[in-house]
C-alpha cells in the first residue's frame, strides 16, 4: 500500500521534444511516400491552418499540429536563407 502522506508523481510526457526541422522532414517524407506534392501540401496547411492538407500516414498530421505555423515559416525561411549564396551579396 502506498504512503498517503507523501506526494506521488505522475509523468505523462511520453514523447521527447522534437525540433521543428525534424518534424518538417518527417512530414515531407510521409507526404512524398503517399504520392502528394509535399511543398504544395505544407504551403496549404501553413496558409489555411487546416490540418487535412497533411496526411495522417506515419503520424504526420499529429506531428505538424504540435508546431505553431509561424514557427514552421521561420524554420523554412531560415533554412532557405542559410542555403542560398545571394544572402552574402547584400
């Protein structure tokens, strides 16, 4: 029998915190595997907020809704700028 005088701990954290980048990568892969155009689908989701643009295959929809849409845009823009040489010209 547990001691009723001590505080019991309950931990509901099942999934570790994932980076926005890894979520985008997983969603992109799931969309590609299902035959969708991942860029179009992700843009549709970002613009509308409607999660049905993202497949539920491989838990992609559940993953992407855990991230705020502005965070998705920020990550995508940061990666785009990082990977383009024109930013060094300005």
